[in-house]
């Protein structure tokens, strides 16, 4: 079972940039498709971005497309999420997830991921 730890959240201002990091306990990290979800207060958890096992395939939610980048360093068992031009609506707890078996068609589905971190809070002030 892989253990995931997110870091990099905090209080930022509108227009700022941030980098979130997800570190996994298990190798090879390349065995896992990785994903970021987020959950705002009073809302359901939603897909943000996903990375295929080697980082060559990436997927984004429309809400962050064009101002975000998901990447990974398999040698360090680490995944990153960079978001630019932050907005108050980006305020949420951000979670990273991992799956060995998710298909491309299900890559945006929360239920496809068996492993989750505890989350990191991101607050964007206006």
C-alpha cells in the first residue's frame, strides 16, 4: 500500500502562483497513475489534473487548464502541481491520489484511485 503526503499549501493572494508536492512512500513510483483532486467547502471533491505513469500523458480540468501544470519525478517518487494566476475559487483542500490500474477513460473519476493523501489546504485571498 502506497502512502501519499501532500505539501505546499497555504495562504496566497489572487494572481499568485503555487506549487503543490505529493510524495509517495513506495517504489517504483512509475507503477502509479497519479491525480490531483480538490474539495472546496460545501462542495464535492473534483478532479484537477492527472499524470500518466511516465508523465508524458497529462489531463486537466477546464477550471485550471492553461494556467496549471502537472509533472512528476519518478526517481524521487514525487508529483507536482503548479497553478498560476490563482483565483479565490481555487481555494480548497487539495488531495493527491494514486492508482495502479486506472484506465484512460476513468482517469478523471475519484473512485478509480485506491490511495489518497491527507490533503493540503490552499486559501486564495481576494
